[in-house]
C-alpha cells in the first residue's frame, strides 16, 4: 500500500471514529480510559478537566497511546494505533475551537478554567486489520 493511500485510510478512520482509548502511564503502569477525540490531520485532541489523574500522568510522563476505529462488529475491523507525546493546552483559541455542546455536562463553557485540551502529536501511527493484512506504518 502506498503512503498516500495509507494516509487517506488513517485520516478517514480518525475523522469517522471519535471515541477511542487513551493510555497514559501511572506509577510505571499503563492506565487506559475511553475518551472522545478530534483531529487536525494526524494530530489528535481530547477535552478533559485539568484536575484529573490523566493530566497529572501526562505532566509526569507525556508518552501516550491511542486506539481509534474498531467498530466491534467482528474480526477484521480496521483501526489505528497512535503512539505519541501529549501536552496539556489551555489556550482560549484552542478551547473555543474544540468546544461543542457534548461538553456541557462537564464544563460551563469554553472559558471554564477546568476545561483543558490534551494535544497528542504522533510519533508513530499504525493501520491495523486493513483487509486482513498486517500492520501498516504511516510515515510521519
């Protein structure tokens, strides 16, 4: 598979699948949780409360792993594995850009001081289970 075709498949999965698993490191052990993701190209974003464990974990160890795209309909569903570095962002512009009504149960609005964005810059992206093939690595 050519890199351009691979990138198109990866971007399609990122754009069509918003709920995935974010894994960070807590006390030298993996800690995973479901999150809602948004993407700008291959960069991922997810909203969270600045007072959560995941923020503390990322500030201590910025390396994260994300799984997105498995539909759960059976073997062979394509998904992506993203390994990267995360940073906590609280710029007003980014918070407004990422804000949506689904965040209302947790935050008062984009100006809420507890509302922050985790930005995930990928180091590695693998397309998994594409037509029963082995992993395909997207060159970044």
